[in-house]
């Protein structure tokens, strides 16, 4: 199984790529590594943070998609009804936008650092946008 390192500010996670369940999404995301952006608190999805990607064309459809991510699940919404985005659930979440409920491709699952998910979410909620970086664990 392959893993990615995720840094949100100074909080570090390790996530498992869900390559069997979402092979096309994983392959497309791996091409973007290292991927750095900012994460902001979700407006409609509950205990989750998100990375808005606007009209970025992922050339993906749906695979392993869900509207109800579990704590530590990371989804990629390939666009369509709403803008392309990445959703990172840190607690109870129902994926939605101003257009209504959405489903995103579950392609990463946090396997290390889960005890700091709530801290990360609250930091983004109360302190605002935070830098986020996805990379191979050996990269810096």
C-alpha cells in the first residue's frame, strides 16, 4: 500500500492511497505531487476543511464516491454541479455546497496522526486558512 504525507501548518498526517477503490483518482492526484495550497473551513459540509480548485479540469468521473466521509477521509470532487475541490473530513460531515449535497471520490484515508484531526479542523475554523501540502513521505 502506498502512503502520502500531509502537512497542515505544523500538523502532520500520513494517509493511505485508496488505489484499489479509486485507481483513476489516485493516479491523477499522484501526477500533481508535491501539491501545495491553502485549506479553509467548509461552509456547508460540517466538520471538514476544503481546498477550492475552481474550474480545474480533473478529467475524472466518479469512483468510490460518497457524500458521507468518515473522520480522516479525503475526497476529490471532480467538478460538475459545483467547483472542483478537495474535502478533508475531521469529524462528522455530509459533503455539500450551495448547490446541495455532493459526492466526492474517496481516495485518501488518514492512517497516522488521526488524534490531531480535531485540532487541525478547529485551527482552520478559528484561525483561518492554513497551508496544506501533500507529498511522498520521503519528499520534503
